[in-house]
C-alpha cells in the first residue's frame, strides 16, 4: 500500500460557551483535518488541534508543516511502516506535537480500516465503552453550582472542576457541589495555580468530599513540587502540563512525583507515543487518564479508541467537543448519560460518505 495524495481542511470553530482556566479564557479553537489517500482506495483521517501553550503551535505552524513537511515526506510511503514514518517526521517537525498527532491518527485510521475493524479493536480492544468527566471552567461559586446542576441533569456522573486562581473559592465550590450531589465523583484541576502549601490546604479542606483526582496543582517549571504535594496528601496527584514526552513520563515515574498521568494525544504526538507513555506508567504502577483539549469529534474519537484499548487507562476526560458549534464529526461516537461508546465502523468511524 502506498500513500498517493494528501489534502487538508482548516476548521475555525467557535465555542458555544467561553471558559476560563487559571491562565487564560478561551472562546474558539482551530482544528486541522488531514486526509490521506492510498492506492488501495482506503482513506485515513487525522486531526490536529494546535495550542500555543499545550502543543507549542499556532494554527499557521500546522498549515506550514502540512504543506512544507508532511505532504512531501509522506507521498509514496507505505502507511504500515508507521514506526519509521512517525520517528522521521518527529525529527522534521520538532516540538509541533499536534501536527505529528494528526499524521499518527491518519495512519492508524488507514491500518485499522485495512484490517476491517474499529480502531479500538485494532489497538487491543480491552473495553467497549468508558465514562467521561465533563469540565466546569473557573467561574463564581453560584455559577459553578448552576453548571454542575445542568451537567448532572444531562446524566454525567463525573465532574471536573477547574481552579487554581482562588483557594478559598475553590474549596467552597467543591463543598457546595458535594453537599448538593453527594454521589457525583469530583475531580479537581489546579492548572498550575497553587503553591505546595495551597495544594495541601486544598486537599485537607476537601478531605470529606473524597476528590477522585487532583490534577497538576503546581507549576511545570518546578516539577519537584508535584512530588512534594504527592508525599503530603492521600488524593491521587496527576501530571498534565508536566507530561508532554516519553522522557517526561520516565522522569516523573523514576522520581516518584505523581500517582497518575494525563495522556492527551494532541499534546504527546499521537497514539504511538501515547502507547509508550502508558507502558512507562504501567511499569511504574501509575494509572492513566486520556484527556483532550478543544478538539472536534474526530480528535475525541481518537482519544476514546485509544482509551478503550488498554487496561491501564482507567479514566477519561474527553469532553473537548461538547461546546464546539457546528462540529462536522460529532456523530462518529455516542455519548449517553456521561458514557462514551465508539462506532463499530472501521477505523475511527469516519468516511466522506458520512458527511
């Protein structure tokens, strides 16, 4: 099999509700859809969601990478030699992780379509559905409670609360949500906003709630602080922004700085690297979660298929598509009462006949 043609589409997508995290407010996202055609008539699709903070790219960086690096490199190549292709493209693309992830997803889409199975089965098929959390950005206490009510009424059983800007307000939010919905699982993402002292104070103040996951409370630049927090609290501490490469995963595990890792395909460069990171986590007895950024349904589907394929991936935070207006890929998986189900179509579940 040979790659015969490559094209792409840029999607500039608005969010129905802008949201705030510790370091910015977000109201739109740009995604790129890569279409990789082969001489066997099988077509693979991949998604890139560039983010200057998370993936080290602006949208123009991805457009430039496609035109000047990805297309000339991939034409004529065999997609089944994906290890070679992705390794060499990594060297050419450098830190542009979503551009690499886009190619990775398209290659895995092609291979699983050739095998005539859904991607999650091609990768291992450990599960066939998974619960996802849904995220509440930084807002006032009363607004947070209203948003929690909205999501609970939609059937979600896991809420992730963004914080890190105001410790006392964060504690009040968590307490009020738990008081009103004691059976809902709560996760908290500090988005690097806390000191070690504040992180420990947050966990102590919310001990009665039973917070399921405490995500990236301290800054990336002082990674040892994650370990300091982990050693002083009983809640699992998870690395997100501190984990972008396989080397990061090894270092975090070797130095015993976290209990969990958040693998975002756009952040790490795709499924192939994600599998390696998950193996390091498993060897270190760390649980894994598959997360996302603001990705259309094609990117979310990829995260879901990856999450379903491995026993060590026990958690999902795959809600990045829910606020996107006019997402053309929203129907390639199902979300029912907070549970994600993949399509049983081959590959990622998308073909142009679905449009």
